[in-house]
């Protein structure tokens, strides 16, 4: 994570807490943004204002600005960064689901009920970390943290609507939640990996950008996607950028590893594939060095 990105995140977090984000004016598009990317970025800004607020949208603009005019970043690549970053910054948590469920009331004469399955740690993780962490520790100690629970999101009754409004009202505290802290770190690391790829192996940058699609939703799907993403980045991308792994075709390796990722909490197939790719790269490097010596 870059210091600039980390400080930007903290600045908007504390601005929200002390009430400095009362201005409901949407942030301007960043200067120098190519015209083909303007529609994507504009839509993202409005999405993130609805999701969290103007300050959060300004954080998005700050993050996007880092890639404007950057060497190797064309309009298509910048557009994908803009689009996928907005998707990840508007991640699904119980607060967001409540927001979207309330929005369904507009233009509908009858309510409806959705039942979503979460793990207990996800529900608690949406609350402020100052006390959520103690609850999560207690759940871990009891062995209940990963228990699945079904939650009703209902607009079919006054009670259901009132509860949705209470849940959506927790938006004000989302930036202090355990989940947001993890998401903030993830977005910054994803952007950092893109930046390193542009420097170390530019041809792999589009593939690194697309790894954001590995992480989506909530519950088991989200947990698996995040674990698989970290395995690929830690096993292939980072060691390549660090010069530890001589992987000449990082894009192909990441694509190959993604194809091996299965909905398996143990990640057996993925780990075998990463080990296989690393072994091939090491063997190729050894052969190349031996050829040079002879």
C-alpha cells in the first residue's frame, strides 16, 4: 500500500466521523481524465455517494487520479481500473443489502422478503471495530465465528421496513468497521500490484487488473474469492515483481492459476497449480543460466 493511498483513506474516514463531510456536492472528475472514461467514473461517483457519501467518492477520485497519464495506461485500461475499483468500493455487506432493499420500495405497491446467508463474523464485521473485534474474538473462542445464519431483509411489513432503515442507518459507521479496514487494505494492495506490474511487467497489467473480479458478494463466495486472490498474488505476482521468481509470462501464469481455482476452502487444486507454475519457472531459469555458462 502506498503512503498516499493510506493517508487518503484515513483522512476521509476521520472526516466522516467528525462531521466534516456534510457537503453533499459530488466531487469533480479528476483533471486530465480521458473522455472515454468520464462516463464510467461519473457513474461510479454517484454510486459511491449513494453507498457511503461524498467523502467516500472523493477517495475514489483520489485513487483514480494516481493512474491518469501514467505510462502504459491507455483509456481502456484506465476505464477498467475505474469500473472495477467502484465495484470493490461498493462491496456488499448487510448495510448495503438493506439500502438496496429499501430502494426497491420506490414504485412498488407490495413488499417482498429476501433471505441471505452470512457467517456470524461477517455480520459482526459490519459494525464498528472498537467493539466488534472483542465480539469476534469471543466467537472465535467459542468456535462460532464461521457459523452460517439466515437474515431476512423484508419490505413486506412495517416492522421489516423499520429494521431495514436501522440497518441502512449504520452506513455512518461503516468506515470504522472491521470489514472496511480489510477492504481498504485490499483496494490499496490491488492498486499497488497494478502499479508494480506497469513497472516490472507491463504486459501483465491488464490481467492483474482483472483479478478484482475474483472477489464478489458475501459469505462463502466472498471468503473463497479473497483467499484465492491472496494465494495467486502472494505465490506468483509479488515474488515476480520482487525478482524472487523468474516468471517471464506472469499474465499467462495468473490466468492458468485462476482456471485451477475451485470452490474448495483447502485450495488444494489452486495450491498445486501455483507450485507447478513456480517449479516450471525455476527450472526454466536454471536451464537459461546453465546455457549462458556453457
